[in-house]
């Protein structure tokens, strides 16, 4: 995989994740039930295991970005493309908007479109998958609005 790039959109800067983002604020998102209820993990993070998580992604050169609001340079969430199957040219997208006061402002859509564009046009990926919990209806509407199609439903 290529070196991870910085990505910009109209309102956002996406910066490769690093220990610069190891903050109590980020830790708070992962331990906030409202934030993690639709994620695969959360609720039991410490600064130590968050540090290991970030370092693991850096070592693996994962496509993992901190989402920053340009106007304030504030970290409000993360987006990643992981894992990537370089042979099949496919990958999986995951996103978390941790700052609840940024919910409902189109941040997830803007971020997702910027990363998807990067993956198709710069990395040559052919398909991006994602998993969504069925109860997360706002996420499903978002993903459908940007072209994702449901392929299966796991109970």
C-alpha cells in the first residue's frame, strides 16, 4: 500500500492517525455509549490500550485518518479503510464521528466521499465494503445516498 496521504475536503482535513491524537477527548468517545453503540468495540478503553491501537495501525500502515475541522483544527472523529485486499482491489470502510455536537452536519458524508474518491482514484481500488448495524438507520440512509448497496444481512 502507498504511503498514507493527507486528504482535504471543503470543511475537513484528514490527517494520518498518530499519537498526536492520543487524547482524553478521543478516549472519551470510545467510552461514551452514545458514540460506540453502533461500533464493533468501545466502552472499555484506557489511554494505554488506545495508544497500542494507534501504534498498531501505524505499524501496519493502515489507511486510518483523524478527521479535523479545518476552521478550528479540532479532531472530531476518525475514518479508516482497513483491511485492504490488494489482490482483489477491495477494502472495508469504517467511520466514527466522536464529537456529538458535530452529528447531523454532513461530516460523515463529506469525509466518506473524500476517502472513497481517494481510494478509487489514487489507490485504484474497485470496491469498498462496510458493515452497518441494522438499527443504525441514519448511517444506512447516508451510505445508500452515496451509492452503497446492501449485499447481505446478518442476524
